[in-house]
C-alpha cells in the first residue's frame, strides 16, 4: 500500500518568543515492510538543522529559530510504501540493547491492577498471551478522547477506564515490563478503515517475544500493525518518541498547539 501523509504542527504564543529550539522525530525509517518513497520536512531553521540519530535509533533534526516570532509552523509530508508483516518488526536500524526496554518510566509504572491483569492474561509471555493481554486492556480501557492528556500515566488511565491510543500503549508497556518483558512505545500514522483521511497521530506498543523478536500490538484497535500503519519513532514512552519536542525563551505562559494530520491511501493512477 502507498500511503500519503501530511502533518502540520502550528505553535502560537501569547507573547513574542526570542529564541526556540526543537528536536524533530519526523522521519519514517526504512525496514522490512516499510519504504519511504518521498519525504519533506519544513520548519524554521531547517536548512541549517543538525541531523543525528538519538539513543533509540530515531532519525532526528535539531532546528533553532532565533529572532522574535509569535508562531512556529512545522510541516512533514510524503509518501510511504508499506506491506503487511503481521506486526513483526525486522530490518530496523537498532542501536539500543533490548534490556533497556525493561526500564520503567513514570508513565509506564504498573499499578497492582495492571500487574494482576498481566499475570491473569499473559502468564506465559508468548504471542498468544500478548494477544489476550491486548484485548483485555482494550476491554478495561474504553477509547474516549478528551479524558486524558499528554502527562497521564498508565496507572491513571487504567484506573479511570478511559483513554486514547497513547494510554493503551502505555498500559500494555507497563504490563509487559511487569512480566519482565522488554517493551517500547511507537509513534506513527494509521490509515482509517473508511475512505476518509485519518485525522490524528497514532501510537502503539512493541514487545520482545523470544523466537520472534519485536512484535507490534495496537490495543486501541485490537490488532497487530498491518500495511495501514506507518512507523515513525520509538522510545521508552510517549516522551522519548514524541515527533516534536523543544524549548523556548519568552512567549508567555500560554502556548496554543494546533495539529493537523491527514493520512490516506494513495490510489493508483494507472490506466
């Protein structure tokens, strides 16, 4: 499948900003089942950006924006070709030892309730156990927008019984690590099941299963990633896999972020 993606993030500030710096994780990787056909990033300072790989192997661009400004716009767009690999992640550029992904963060600390759910559904941490766990998490945490925020932890979302894809991913990661299984957060894009473009950035989890390697699980949609998914970045949780992170001088206390993401299957033009 060929997928076209347009991702615009517009930051508007209450007062002029004198200097800002951002790290952009907005470059999809090439690996088995995913190939970037074309890709473009536009942002203030992009021509002189420092390009590097972070500790998780993500391609990053660090951009700076000197001079007074009251808004900043970042655009990423392109076309990615995908294949359905049933969630298996192979051929990805890896730099981080697998054991690092057992590390617990504030957002992925498992509560007693999450530990109980993990043990009762995935006592044997194999592919079947994680499928059961994925569905159990979705049963326990209803998909509902506006009920959590970017700082919500896995434990808080699980207790509330509501959340979005970020929360489902954090709960699954917390459960896996509680079982001693390496797990990581993945940010990316998803083509919706209808003819309309997707309107949101997406997230899911990957767990390390002996004999298989990294396998993706999207608890929000009860399935392993297919050719409808485009992988962007990975990390221990949503913070380290965030597409854009930065800091600024000035701007006041109020910052408005408007994000528009359109993801759509690119139709063939062959006659």
